[in-house]
C-alpha cells in the first residue's frame, strides 16, 4: 500500500464522468442539449429528457488538464478581461478554439439555462454564449439570502420561475413535463444528496478516511448527474469503501495529527500536489465549504418549493453571519485544528468575506486560519515560493 492510499471508488467516478461527456456528444445528436449553471434546478431538465452539460465543470477539467491558461489567453485576445472568472475564460476560449481544448470542446447547445445564485458573472457569461451560439437563454433569478431559512415570499418567487422554466422548455423542445417522472428524478436526487451528506460526515472519524482532494474528485456526480441512478450507485460504492476504511482504521492521511477545514473552490491544476505538504505533516482536510454546498435536502411533497429552497440556500448565496455560523459549526462538528482559505481570484463571491471569517475564527473560536491567494484554473496566478513559505509557517504554528 502506498503512503497515501487512494480510494478505488474515485477511479470508478472518473470513469462515470468520462462516459458522461462521451455520451453527451452522442445524445446531442438525438435530443435537446442545454448548458446549465451549477446552481440551476437540473432535475426539471432531467425529468423532461433534456441532456445537460455544465461549462463550470468543464472549466475545472480545463484546469485539471492544464489547458486553462492557453484557452484563457484565446478569450483574452478576443477582449475578455483577465480579471474575469477563469471558468468563463477557459470555456469561451474552448468555444473559439475547440481543437485546442480538452475533449475537443463541448457539443453545441440548443438551450442555455442560467441561475444567478452562485454569482453575477454567469449572467454575462451565458449572454455571451447566447450570442456566440444564437440560441435561447432562460435566466432564473435567485435573490441573495440575508435570512436563513429563506423567507416564504422568496421561495414562492423562485418556485414560480421554475414553473415558468417548465413552460419555456416545453415551448422550445416540444417535450412534455410529467409530474410522475419528475417525482422519480427528485427521489433519486434526494437519495444522492443523503448519501453525499453521509460521505462528507465520514470526516468526523479519527483518522478521517477521506481528505478534501478526494472529495473534490468525488463531487462531480452530485453536480453534473443529479437525479440519476448513476450518482446513487457511485456514492453507494464510495460509502461502502469508506465504511471499510473506518472498520480497519485506515486514514486518508496515515498518522493523522491535524484536522483542517478548507474554504473555496479547489486549485484544480495542483489538486493533490498542493495538499501534499499538509499530508506529509500529518494534516488531513476533514471538511470544506465547497463540497458542502450540495447537501441541501429536498421534500418530494412540495417539489417546486423544495427545489426553490435548496437552490436558494447554497453556501455562496448566503450572508456573512450565516456563513460564519456554518463554518463555526463545521469546525466544532469535525473537531478542526485550523482552516485554510483559498482567496480565489476568479470567484469573488466565495472569497470576499474571507478576512472577516478568518478574524472571527481567531477571536471567537480560537481557530487559526491561513489565507492563500491563487486561482482555481489560471496557474499564472499561483506563486509557488510564497505559498510554500506560508504553508510551512502555518504548519509550524500548529505543531
């Protein structure tokens, strides 16, 4: 066994995602294909037999395969600013130069579904895609949450738009929405959410059988394949493997000494390499805010209202006091010794509150927190020497 044992289930998940992209290229010839943002109610489209793809997920692939910089430069040369989200620049670059992109780019969409619960950038991104492809765009507006849970009038507002989305999809595809099929998709989505919550909860064990970079790989189905049996099957296998690890006291980081939290999107082009110094020091990232964003449950008895609550309550769409309560509760639940926060140049909504969160953790909880500046896909913004020194100083402080 290697020093850091790999989860076999992750290889299976990678295989499922590879087939997902290959199959979408085929399905695009047979049925309507929609690009959707990661916070959009994909269950509606799944129930109507509309194929979906996530340009954000594809942006992560571009980052992981180290193709993002070249694609970003293509978009920048066309006038897109370097300060724009690297997911958007990578994908738009791939639209312009598919021959230089992973998977030779994504197949052409018939529809675009944009939900603004994750950021404002997606609005302009999808408007650009609508112009590039000359296809119809539906924008689902989700107000930023200053109360938790969301007030009923906001839930009603978002649910009404979801019903409008159904009518819009019927008009543009000729497909009929069937409540019976929708209920089945929601049931699969809820089963996957429950399994995902249970998988994340394994980080409470000592030693933790799973580490944050493992979770970043494992999260792909809960984002891109919600409402499908494939996601449920993936997570049943992963859960069983984690149970086996716990039974045999196998940790993701052998000799676990420190338990850390992670904040923000992964640094895709250095996914495991970035975490290696922490792992070598016996530090395991037992929980994170990013993968926790897909844990809001559904209520099958009120499908549209339930979806409205779930997609309104994602972590990136809630106010600072609620974020602080969420992170503080996470630190207590997982018995964390510290937190590392990725000040992600691309994702301002995720990063903008980090100084306040760091100060609150230090002053109110006594939890040390480190902020590191980088970018999720654009490796030009990664300063190897500066990050190495700051990580070493942080680990020395924990010792």
